[in-house]
C-alpha cells in the first residue's frame, strides 16, 4: 500500500518536472524547427545559478528567480548568437547545439569539479500524504511546476503574444502575412524554454544534487516524451511526460533500478518506428 | 565576430568552397579544372608514404598515439561513407564501433575465441547493426532519424549495464577480464592500425568513386530521380549502412584488441565518441572520404596536444653565455580568469576550437586546402577558366541541375528543410 | 602534412610536461651536496636522509627500516635486509634523478590527494637528500577517471617519461586497464586508491608477468568486506541496527564485498538483511530505492559507495529518512565533506584509511598537517597510501642500490615499513593475494568515523571503531 502511494507520488512529481523540460524542448522544435540538444545544459545552468546565488547568502527564492532568468538569457544568447545565423541548416544546428551543451557542461565542470553540490530545499520539513511522508520541498516543486504549466497554457492561448508564437509555429509564412515578427517570436520561445528548463534544473538539484551532467538524462527523457506526445505539441508533452515517468518508475520499482531511463528510450524507438507522428501529432489550435 | 565569419562563408568564400567540396566529392567521375587529379593524388600518396615511414622518425609513445589517430580516422571514414554520401546523418555511429569491439572482446573473454576469428565476427555483428539502423532510415527522415541514431547506443549501453557480468557495464570489458591483445609492441601495433587505415581508405575510395558512389550521391541529391532511373534507392542506402557498420565494427574490434584501446563505453560507445566522429568529419569535409581521413587524424592529434600542453619552452638566446641566465624559460600555459593550466581543460578548449571551426571553416579542411592549392596552381599555370570577380573561377561543369552549386552539407540541409517544412510547414494544409 | 602533425604532437609531449616537482630550485640542491660531502659519502648520506625523512619532517624516525624483512615470512625473497640501514651499495646505479609517475583524476578529491601527496613526499625527500643522492621528480597524469585516458597517460609515463615507478590510481577499472602496459614495460606500480582484488588475483595467476604491481592501500575489497563484518559484529547492537539494507554501487570493487556480506553478515552478526541491491552508475533518483528500504523496515542502510555516493547521501539527508546511513562511503571521507554538503553528512559514518586527527602511527598526524599546510586542506584516504608508497619506493631503491625494476620488486616483497596508514607489508607470492597490503590490526586496518558536530557547530570526523582509537560514541540520527 505504502509502496503504491509512494510510487504514485513519485510519478506525479516527476511527471510535472519532466513536463517543464519537455515543453521547452518541444516549443523550440515547434516554433523554430530546431532540435535543441543544448536544452539539457540549461537545467545545469539553472541549478548552478541558484546554487551560487544561495552561496552569496541570498534566499533560495532569489536563487529560484535566478534559475528562471539566467537560463532564459543564456538561451536567448544561444539563439541570437549562434543558432539564428545557421537556422536554415538543421545539421549544423544539431551539431552546434550539441557542442554548446558539452561546452556548458565542461565550463561547470572546470568551475566546480566533479563532486555533486547541494542545493537548498525550497521549503523544509515533511508532510504526510495518505500515510506516506513526503518532503515539502517536493510538494512545493510539484505545485510550482503546475502553476508554470498552467500559466504557459494561458499565455499561449489567451494573450496576443502567445497566440503569435503559436501562429508562428504553425506557419511562419502565414504569420508573416498577418504582420507577426517571427524573429521576435523565436526569441520569446527560446527565452521561455530556457526559463522552464532552468527552474526544472533547480527543482531537480534540490531533490538530488547538482552536477555538471545533470541535464543529460532529462534531455534523453525529453526526446522520448516529445516524440510520444508528438513533436511540437505542448499538451502532448505533458501527457507524454506523465506516461514516461509512470513507465520509468514502474520499471525501476518492479524490475530493477538499473533500468532507470531505459524504458523511455525503448518507447522512443518503438514510437518512431510504428507511429512517428506521436500520440497527438501536431497541435493545431485555432 | 562569429557572425562575420558566417556571413563571409555565405558570401563569396562560400561559393568558392562549395565548388571545391563538390569537386573532391566527385573527383573520380568528373574531370575538373584547377588542381589536376594527378597532383592531388600525389599529395595523397605522399601523405600515405609519410604515415608508412613514420616509425623511422619516431618511436614509442608517439607511435602509440599515431596508431590511435589512425583508428579514429577509420571511425570517421566509416561515418562519412554513409552519412556523408547518403545524407542520412547518423548521430550514434559509436553503436557500430561498440558492437564490433564488444562482440569481439566478449567472444574472446567468455568463449575463448581467438582474436583473429573474433575480430571479423565483431565486424559482422556491426554489419547486422548497420542493417537494423539502415532499414528504418528508409522510412524515417530528418530529426526523427537523428533521434533514433542518437538513442540506440544509449539503449545498447543500458543493456550492457543490465548484464555487468558479461559486459562490465558502464566500466567496460576491462573490468571483466583482460582482453587478448594482438601485440604490445608499438611498432607492430602501429602497422596494424596503418594497415586498417589504408585498406579502409582503398575500399571506401573504390566504392564511392564507382557507380555505387554516384548512385549514393544522387540519392542524397534527389532520391526520386534515382528511383525513376530504375535503381532502388533503398537497396543502395542499406548497402551503405551495412558497409559502414562492417568497417566501423572491424575497426572497433581491432581497436579493442590493440595496445591503444579497449572495449569500454567511454572509448567505443559513448555519445562523446559519436559526436567526435561527426565533428572530425565536418572539420575534414564531408562526403569525400579523404576529408574524413584527414579530419580524423587532425582531430585526434589536436586533442592529444591539448591534453598534454602545459608549458611553452622558449629558448633564451645567449643564455649559455651569460652565467645566471637559464638557457630556456618555461612559461605555464594558463587559461586566463580561471588560472588553470590548459591541459586540465583540454576538452573544453577543444570544444571551443570545434565551435570556431564550425563557424569559420564549415566546408572542412581538405576542401579549403584543395581550393587553396587550386588557386595557387591557377596563378602559376595561368588561368584555364578565366577569373571572375569573387576570386573564384567560372568553370564549365557537368549539368546536375540547380543544386550543382551546393555543398553536400547544404544539400543535406535542404533535405532536412524539406522534411521540416513537411512537418510544420507552409504547404501542408493546401 | 600528417607527418608534421605527428612531430608536433611529439614535441608537445616531450617538451611540455605535466606538473613536475623537482627539488625546489638550485639552492636546495647545493645545500644537499654540501651536506653529503660533509657526511663523507653518498651512501651514508642517503641512509641518514632516509631516517630523517621517514619522520615526515617531524624528526622522529618512526621505526622505519629497522624491522628489515621480518614480516616477509615465507617468501624470504632476497635475504638482504631492507630499509634505511643498508650501506655501501646505495647510489651506485641510481643516477642523478629518479622520475616517479603519479596518476589520479585531477578534478576529484581522491585524485587530488594522490597527486599532491606524491609531490609532497618528493619535495620532503629532496629537501632531505633525495633518494640515494638522486633527486626525485614527480610527473603527474590526470586519469579523468576513464580507462582509456588512464592507459594513454600510463603509456606516456612508462614509454615517454621512462619513470622508475608509478604510484596512485583511483578506480579499479583504471588500474586493470593499465596492468598489461605495466607488465610489458616491466615498470613497478604502487597502487594507492583502487581496491579490487582482481588486480592482485592477476599477480597470483601470472606472477612473472604481473609482479610489478603492489598495493600499498587500501586493503583489497575482500578485506574491506571482512572489516565491514567485524564492524557490524562489534557495533550493530549498540547502534540499534537489527535489520539492515545493503546498498552497493555496481562497480568492480564492490563485487567481493556484496558476496561476502551476503554470506557472512547475517550469520556472524545475527542481524537480518532485508534489502540488498546493487545500484548502477548514473543513478540519480534515489527516492524509489529509499522508499523500498523504508518499507522493508530497515534500521540502517549499510552502503558501499565510492563513485556515486554524494547524491545518495544528500538525498538521504534531504528526505530525512528514518534509517541510519553508513559503511564505506568515499565522498564521506573527504575532510571538507560536511561543509560542502551543508551538514547533510551529519550522522553518517564510513570506513577510511585514516583521519587527520587519528593517531594510527606517529606519522599520521604530521603528514596530514604538512599536507594541510601545503595545500590548505586535509587529504583523503588515497593520500595517506600515496605518501607511504613514495617513501616505500625510496626505501626499496636505497636498499637495492639501483632503480632496476626487478630489484625494486624483490626489495618491496621483503619490505616492512611503518607509514602513515600503519605498518605496511605485502603478502607473498604463494598467498591468496600476492603483493596486496597485509590487513589486520598490526598492519593496515583503517578506522570507522562518524560525522558529528562539535560545540562550535563544525562537522568533525570522530573515530568510532576500532575501540582503542575511538574518540566518540556512535550517535543515531535525530529525526
């Protein structure tokens, strides 16, 4: 019973966390047509920003703000400084984003070494949920994740800028016809994706620890999530994130911890082979 | 700064480079003006001769490193023969190296198979992998194929991790037992690597400069036309994957049994290996085989230099004449701000150099050298084609349609763009 | 063009060096020469220097040398006495400089301790007259904790630098990766970080080929497992651990540990093992594992973690798990670990070779203090063994009077040396683990410490086992 409860709690928590990562990944792909392999590195940037801010004596909430802002800035810089100039060339983009991701990891590695770092909890203490004790930190992260996801939905569907982003993702030409500056939309998208990844990085680091390579497995999971949900679909990402984290937790709990992350990749390959457009295909809201 | 470079390459320089890239890509089939094939071949042969005679000039550790570089160059060539030619970019070529190395290593460790038998078996296993990856490539394109190639080595590693008794898991076969080494003598080891390098180069050049190569190049350019001409593009693509797998697998297996390598994920299977191979190919120039070979050697040795660079030793003139003045001074090579020696940051420095290369020399070293050579030679022997305003040359070229002026990278790009457009694009809802 | 490249690479390796510690300048060398002259000869000078330097700057000679090969037992390798009391032959074939390689991951505390300790020992030795009059030079190589990098680094040391011997290596996989090169180059290696018995098992299986490998520390993981069982037998009852879970990282060195604990722990300590899992590298989310431990009702997690320990320990502390936590946990051994984890390490315990404040021998503390002074921080376990390894090498070279590999090997086989980690002797060729450091209270045993908090709120590693060295009682975590 307790095991079932803790399993459910883990799935709920991780699903929300992975949604944050995957939404950014899928947004950039949907809007810019770019498979951003440096996305995982933005988690690292977020986590270490928060770590260093708290080391200067600020509260973890200031750190959280930093974990939203700094990765967003890094993300914009990545787009404007590098990707923008080679955007028409997906192969170069793929290689460049990969190299940039590795560079970020190496910079962090050089600055901090291989030893994982401790990032403070957002809120201390524990709460008992259906007989199982859960740390408040995880509950807070869960709630904040959903606030952010909800805000993003609202932004995309009900604000002019959000609608413009969505329009750009559907048809760049069409968007241009109605007077949308698609380049500005790209910048917004990259900023959003960076912020979401950064805060996810902070959450992840506060559950576990921060290390230079912490963005890798979330990136791999994001592949599976967005392919499962349909590349470019926000709603698909959230559903995909929950399916993948459920599958992952089940595998880890029932079979072996050694299979952590594997089931997601197998799903990825199967979906690609059987139904490449994903469960939700491309989302076209009008 | 980076931006300037891009614009430059997109401009006049780019046009020139495109031509040269295409030229090396199809050198056997087209009689191109400029650097004559014979001279280019002479350079190539001279390079091979230098490699063949290298042991006369160096010994020990340098030979071991050169052998490592040759192995790596073979890895890069095996990538180029499929991705450079068919345009299906593989982001996980380490799958083949790992399959070859691990198959051979495990056959030896667990079943006592002799390396001379297990190495070809490793190549065979990797060829089967090539088949498994090649077939989906017929259906999946662009980013989808990239994803599938990206994750297959990760999945294989996870499988390995699940059977640590057999594979040593994340830590490689070295943690299971001692794999048979073909030779521990640096000289013999070097010639094994050199033999592999030369035979791979020969086979790949023969294949890519034959009709098969033409068909592969044509597939990259326009698959439908190929099909219309009565060829089955699928058959050729899968052939390229199987060939690449077999060679990559044999190279991985030989590497695992050599004095410079072993079957560990970090050497044969990790994402880093796959990326390094792509980067090296891009540096050398893709779709040319020779570019991949040069890129691989250059990449490996550059990385090694960075790893060992610590101080620059400057000779002090008159140092020996004046007492109290040292004959040489050593300057520590430190990275500013961090105050750390370069050797501790070798990978970071290396990545930054790669980034710069991707921006400043996107068409690759070999293409650039050939272009340079052609320009120099043109100046010496008079203009055969007549100069044009951009410093390049107007040449009568075979008619391959509108795309003739594009580099292989751009052609692949075009294809990706088409895929992406198909996914999200403009024409979809018409 | 390719030829140019290769030559360039060659230049880079031969002319530019890794961090080197030669004698600190020419002045010091001049002093030493003068000293040698005054004492009337190289050999005597070396012997005197050996005694002085044995004390690690503390002045005491700590009993090194005098015990000869007494502990060598049945192998009776050479019959010649070893240690600093040899006279007459030293200096003859030793040459001007002796180059020693040191290897470890340069960005991890285990590796940093190795590289620094080798340099510390070398500069102390140089200040005291070198090895048999020869100056010691240390060449360090970063393994990046990767077998491939370790192999090429070791090839550079043995083929390129022609080192007399090499010390160090953290990570059993790296050690195994260089063993073939070691055999081919016939270059002595004194291990100071990796614990797998597989390495010395290879010495057993093929003595002539692999005899160049010695392990100064830590005790191989079979002995580490025995130590865990002994600790459990002595301590579990008073700690209130009656049901435990075994959590081992899935690495080479833990294989014999898991096996022995599975077989012996329950029967010898009378406790119940309710959970037993080997955790693979790359595991980042420990929540499901701890959920399962908790629902198994364990009193403590008995861990064996070296590479992936930090996130495990931090998750345990952050989630305020109700069970205790400890065993062999390498990051926990870092003297700065309490501060760097913001106190997460409190209540956790671990085996280690020595702590900076423990007095295993009279050399332990002076070494730790000298290290602290030089590098502004205390070493971890691999540092103690590396430091001892360099001094053992000095002792072996001086008594052999040569840097010949086979001479060094036979000297080491007969050696007995009291270093910072205990009295170091090696098992003989016919024993189960030839060339492994002897394990036991009278040799090298290690201690168990727990992170506790002193009056000023600082974390301290208090020794809790063995009893004669203990400085505090075990404290259960307060939840």
